[in-house]
C-alpha cells in the first residue's frame, strides 16, 4: 500500500475512524492503543505493542499498514513528528495554513470540514465510565474551580460562567507561577477541579492536580497529551482528539465536551437550572429597564 503522507492533514484518529471497517478485532485494539497512548507507542517495539494490546507483533505491523503507513517505523516517525509539533504553536499554525486548500469562498469550508472531522473523533475517545465520573464529580461538588493557561483560560472562563448561570457555584483560575499558590489554598475536599490543557500538560496543571489529590477534591483533566495526562493525579481524564494535523482549532473539542457536561448537569436538575437562568433574565431586565431577553410574541 502506498504511504499516505502525514502532511496531507489526515490525523491518526481520522485514519482509524475512516478505516475501522477494515480492521479486525485485534487490529482495532492496536489502533485504539495508538490513539490513546501516542507517546508510549512512539518508543515501543512491535513486540511490546503486541504485548500491551494482547495481540502480536504481526498484528501491530498489519495495523500500521492498514492505517496507510509503510510499516511500524513509518507510523512511529509520524507519531514523533506529531508530538514534537504539538509543543511548537508556531509550527502548528504554519502547518495548518500550508495544508489548507482554499475553495471558492476561501478557507471557511475547509476549516468547517476539519472541525466536523475533529469532533467526529470524540465519541471513540471518551469512554462512558469516564464521562459518568466527570458528570458525577461536577454534580456533587459544592464548588467547581476551572483552570486554564493561555488559550485554555478562555475555555475555563466560559465553563465557569456557564456553570454559574445554571446554578452551580464556580470560578476560574488562570494564574501561573507563584500566584497560583494563593488560589490553591482555597481548594476544599468538597470542591472539584476541571483543568483544560488542550495541547500540553504544563507544570502548573500537574501541581494543581497533585494538590487536589492531597486535599481530597475530585479532578477532571481535558487534554490531547493523553500520556502526559495519565502521568498526573487526575481522577478523570477526558482525551481530546489530535488537532495539530488539521485546520480545526484546538479549543473546538474541549468547548464542545464541556458544553455537553453542562447540559448533563442541567438535565439532572432541569427545573432548578432553568429557574436559575430565569433569575438571570429578571436581573438583566432590571438592569436594562426593559424586557431585554424576553421578546413578546404578536397576538394572533
């Protein structure tokens, strides 16, 4: 089979999703491991990968070829390039622009297509028990702290705002360095922490999760760096699909997943959540002096 160049913008997750029908059960086990543990897979032999997936070295090599690679070395080279790229935002941006093929209306349609493909990889990554644990952690928490650095901070702030609007006590942490220590002193066993780390698990996030574990607070981590994430004390890891080999923004998947988490909480306490949102509308009306958010329907 001819090699599929990784620069074409086809992520490993997309390869697996589009070729899943051609994979045997053993090959699916290998593909799933590659997607969930890219750092480990990049330095593992065929024999080691066969051992950890309960298959064989022959199955590993066959899987690599079915996914469009020349063989295991080609696959591992792709993983190494991907891991290096994820740590270089400038390279990610440059690669995204180079891979775009502007259509009649510019890059809009290619970016939309890339976003749809990226979100299509989420269901296979997020396991049902991890999802249920994440929902329970937020639902049972007396207060939720959401942490993010850089672009992840905007996602953190959006989640905290969304939680407050449906009646869940929540705030955002975005500090780095020594300033983060003052925030961490506020964490209690009855609280929960959500850490948003799209591309990298920075040192601060590891310390935050360690502290949450010591305190006894529940923690949820969202990241593409899944092997780095599994090296932390996070109670729940929600893997994000690889966004560095396509035109989709790395914040698209975490925003969507966290929006779904909020809706899960609302569904569990629909009446109180809707009532709380109605209070928001009432306060807005008082501030604006008019029914700003409630338009009157014409009488028939």
